[in-house]
C-alpha cells in the first residue's frame, strides 16, 4: 500500500522542465561530442536534469540518442522537402544543398548530426547502425522522389534516376564531413553547385538519348 502511494505521487507529479528544450540541449551536446564520450550524468547536466529525472523522461543513453536523431531527421526532412518543392530541377537541387549547408554550419563546424556521430558507433552499437542506415536511405529517397517527379513531367524513362539520387546523397555525406573538418560555407556551396551542374547535365543527356 505504501509503495503504491509513492508510485502514484511520483507518476502524478508534473515535470518542472520543458522536455523539448531539454532534448534540444542534449542533442547539441551529442552533436558535438558523439555518443560515447559524455557520461549519462554529463548529458543530464547539459539539460539541467539529475539522473532520476533524466531516466524518467528520456531513458538511457541509447534512448536519448534515438530521440535526438529522430528530432534531427524530422527537421532535415522538412527542410529538404521544402527546398526540393521548387519546380525547376536545378533550382530545387541547389536549394536543397544550400539548406543542408546552412544546417551543417549554423553553429560552427558541426556537419550532420547523424552522419558525423553515428558512424563511429555503428559497428558496435546496432541502434546507431540502424539510425545511420535509415538516414542514408531517407536522403537518397528524397532525391529520388524529386528526380522521379521530373521524370514524370518530362516523360523520359531513360535516365538512371536511382543512381543519380544515390550520387546526390553521397554528395550530402561528403559535404557533412567537410563541414565537420571546418570547410567554409563558401567552399561547401561551390562543391554542391558544381555537383548539381554536372549531375543535371548527365540527367539531361541521358534523357535526350
């Protein structure tokens, strides 16, 4: 009876913090350090939470990383979909790369939250491996969807849009690592623009052949 009373009081007590804000602070720490480096206590401190509050709201380190990756993926998906909605294909691709470069460099040489933190953990941690795989596939899928819409509009079935989408995705990965290495926004934009110009030329040549 006494245990049940304590449990009810604990579960009914409202949280005295903003969960989304706490998650954002922990994401920022993990984006900078990766998953292995900070202790659970350090992650909690970044959000102003003690370990019991952290565990109750977010779970263990893997669960915290999953939440951070999920929030990041939702943000990236929204930004890329809006950029890729442009009617003109080269404009859409340029805007998509500008969007990711803005995200990768907004607060310093961060690169991509997933692509710059998950690979180091992927071999030993199946959760990180799954997050990394889903992130790669999601980026490719967004580019493929945009290229297929272009294919339907132009009426061409000859271009290897799946291959082109993978190449665009691979460029995103490269830009993420270069941003992490400290490349300037201008250098990253030049790389992206050169890639888009070459790939749209290839697509046009294949579609016309």
